[in-house]
C-alpha cells in the first residue's frame, strides 16, 4: 500500500521533512566513517529544500560530519541528537571516558567513538554481537548511573550522552512549532527515531498532517516498524518515496495522475507496508544505532 502524499505536496510550503542519516539516507556499513549517502539523495534533498518549508537531517552524528557527507546548503542539520548548540555540561561525559574506553577494550571487536560530547561503543565487528552488546549495555548502564548520563542504544552501538541531550523528538517538535508547520514527515530506521515518531503523534493531535516512515533493513527494530504509517525498503525505498513528494499532486493528466491515492484517503492512520522480499520472520530487534 502506498501512502497518500498529496496533503504534503499541497502543503509543501508549510511542510517539514525530517530525516535520519545512517540507515535512512545511507546504507548501514561496518564503520560510521565509511557511510555515504545514496548517490541520488543529495540532489533530491536539494530539490526538496527549494519547495518545502524545511528539509532537515536529525542524527546522532556530529553535524559537521553530515554537512560534509551531503555537501549541501539549504538542508538544515541537527547533529548529536540536538545536543549541538544546546547548553549541556559535558564534564560528566569526559569524566566517564576512561571507564568507557576500558569497556570497549575488554570486548573483542568493540571500539570507542569519542564524539567529545558523547561516547559511543560500537560492536558490529564483535565475533558474537549479541553477547558483546549485552555485556556492553550492562557495563555502560552502570557507568551512566554513576556519572548521571543517558544511555542511548542503537544499531550495534551503545552511547553515553549528557542528560540535557534533547533527543530527536525534541528537535522535531521545536522546529515544527517554531516554523508553524502544517505538515511534518519523518523517516528513520532505529530506536532513537521512536522519539521523533512520538513527536509526530503530538503534532498530529495539534492538527498537523504527519507521516511516520520506517526505513526497514534487517536490523530495524520491530517497535519502529509497528509505530510507522509507512514502511519503505532501505534507503533506496525512501529515495523513491521522497521522489514522489517532489511531484505535482494536482489531479488530472500529467505527473499528478500517478499520485491518485491507492491507500485510505485523507489519513495515514493505517499502516502501509510492502512485504520484505524473501522474509519469513523478522530478526530479533536487538538494540541498534541511528
Ligand atoms: Mg539511523
């Protein structure tokens, strides 16, 4: 079932498009520094930013990283779960750094990504990522409690961040309200994106048209897929959906004719999903990264 995009096309001057980066605009890769946006993504975002009120990337990555990878102006970037430009005391993070490093050094295949204001331990390369993940989560939770830090679990990563970290939901709410958006689209693939989905629920209760898109891969948590209005297959599926947003929604001949709603009209309350090719059972939604 294809989601009806016409409300957002019609309201494009008052619609914001918020997108996660890893697993959403780029495929998940072995190490974060190897990630690249899909080739089609930057020009598409650039086109969208010219007609929509806002196109924004909301990520756990540092903003400068996203800006470098996209190489675009006109697309807003909110890095570090909204922590950048937000007053936060990072001294507790720094005080925990050595202990967190020690945890990463004890687990084979794990490594520490020090983002300055947060500390992420990745375990994708561990011989048994499930076992490694459980042990890392347990130890990092203890450290977080001692230092008063937040624990953020993502795809094959556990991260410690200052308690003031706004999170993706707070960023989406703040930007949508500040800009008086009438439409809001969010796409993500991981646990941290659930907060943004909750923000869209809140905006919807305030009369905003919303669309929650889960970008599905083998590691996408079940909760995210269940909470979504539409599910696309990987970043390339999202690019297709965003391409459709750029089209004219006016009825009649021409491009608009392709956009006649195939799903429930006027509402995204139903879940639109295409079966995952060859899938028999969903993988265990173990904690995961944004
Ligand atoms: Mg992600």
